[in-house]
């Protein structure tokens, strides 16, 4: 009677537990990502990301080598003439007038700005003072441009000239600034975190540089000093995002070799999952204002410094986010697994898990075997067993058979040995 009551109580408890588990809502995808429970196998699938990366880098490098960059006047040197579009002036007609007056074919003729700030901009190789004056006179005679006050005047046409030596000086200083930046970054991460983390971070910065440069070469965006400034800005952003992930990795892997709970690869992947929502949020909050700035620069203010700055930042934020999530941590794991200490630890973890699985399997097998032994449940059966024992003659060396035992409070099931956790 007591056994039946206990079984009924156990069944009720099991049903109650199952009902409570079923009543709990399942955690959604974004909730898992937010809580770091997404368990995305980013590091484990690093070979797949490496394959994608190689394809992207091949395309970018081919674009850089074959198409090259569209350098602005500040790098190549040259002359720029601007005038408001009046009396039917178009980019094609203005370019034709310019070429007839100077004998020089313009490199680019484009409309910039909108509304009252709208103008036509001509860029060409460097002109001498006489050629500039001839171009200004021809444009004024053909289109009679007006200034901001609505007055027809030659001063509505503006010009600027940059020498080739000044452009080369800017290029040299840009490369010097980039080199100093990378050296300082490597030294800081190597001292603050680890040398391998510094190498992985620099590799990601090189990827960001190559991807952004490849997109500029492939699409034909013009490279200006504002582009360089924006590029250094997004490199700092990408570095910041990578260092946050690496700091979490260092926290997760503290005391790694004193435990066989997880491998370095698994702890690194856990750190990526724990910080992935932060990386996404940072990217969104960075990209949205940059995109707004880009729209304002293109549709309202036209092509100019603001547009160049916003464009490179927008591309760089996206590239930096992908590199910090999909390449920084996998690079780090690839560097670590080249060292014997980390490979030996991974083998110890695998052996410990295999041993635990074997012990669990043996325990389940022993439990299943015990459950097949059923004690006598009636007095008639007990009497029959006792009668059979009286008729048999036991050897003096044989073991004394044990009588079946019923469940009692505080004791295990008959025939079942005690194990921790029962």
C-alpha cells in the first residue's frame, strides 16, 4: 500500500514538473543572442570563414591591382574649376567649353550640391595661370553665371590648383601615420593582453584596410584626405571592438589548464557569443548616424569632404564588425592551437569527457539490470520459495541466499547498491 502511494506521489511530481517546464515559454532567437546563449559555432567553423575571406581578398586585391584608385586632386595634383549651373549649363557642355578653351581634356566633370549651393565642378591636370584665365573667360562668356546675390559676375567662377609635390607629401605622411598607429596598437595589446591577441588584431586591421581599399577601387570612389581620416577612424573602431572580445576571452580562459571542463576553442567561442550582441548594437548605433550623414552629404550638400568622410566610415564600420566577429577570434585560436600546450590540454579534455561518458553508460546499464529483478509480492509465492529451499541440499561453500526485501523509508530498492546522488 505504501509502495503504491509512493509511486502515485512520484508520478504526480513528475507530471507537475513536466507541466511547469511546458508552461515556461521557449527562449527566442534574439533573446538567446542577447543573453549570450546563441551557441553559434563561429570559432569551430573557422575554416569556412577563412574560405570566404580568401575569396573576398582575392577580389579586392584584383580590383586594386587592375583598376587602381581614383585619387583626388589633393593626391595627384591638378586644377579644379567650379561654377553655378546657369543659362542651360550642363556637365557635358561645360566640359566641352573647358576643353576648347584650354586644349586639355577634363579628368572629371560633375554636379555637386543642390538648390542654391548647386555647382558644376571640373577637375583636370594642373594648368598654368594663362590656361586658367582662358578657361574662366570662356565659361563666363558662354553661361554668364551668377553669384549668391544673383549678380552676373566672373567672380562666380572659382578655381584652385594643387601641385603634385604637395600630393606626394600627403601620401607619405598618411603612410607614416598608419605605420605608427599599427606599431602602437600592437605594443599596447601585446602588453595589456597577449602577443597572439596582438597578432590577430593586426591581421584583422589588415583585412579591414584591404576590403575598404578594394571596394574603393572596385566601385571607383574618389580617395581624398577626408577618406584617409575616415579610414583611420574606422580602424580605431574595429580595434576597439576586437579588444572587447579578446578581453572576454582572457576572462573565460583564466585557469584553463587547471581544468578539463572546456578547451580553449570552446571558451573562445563562448566569449564571442557573449559579446556578439554588444558588437551588433555598437555597429547599428554607429552606422545609423553615419548613414544619415551620408544621405545628407549626397542628396543635400553633394560630393565633398563630408561625403568622403561618411562613405569610408560607413563601409569601414560594416567591414570592422564582420572582422571582429568572424575572423579575430578564429585567428587567435589558430595561433594558439599551433602550440603544443594547448593541443595537449584539448586531448586531456577529450579523454575526460570520454571517461565520463563511459561511466555514465555503465551506470545506466547497471540500473537497467537491477530493475529487471522483481521481489516476491505475495505470501503464496514466498511459501513456495521456502518449500523449495527446504527440499534442496546446499553445499557448505555456497553463498547463503538473501530473502527479498521490501522498500523502507531511508533505504534503497532491494538488490540495488547505493551511489552518490541517490
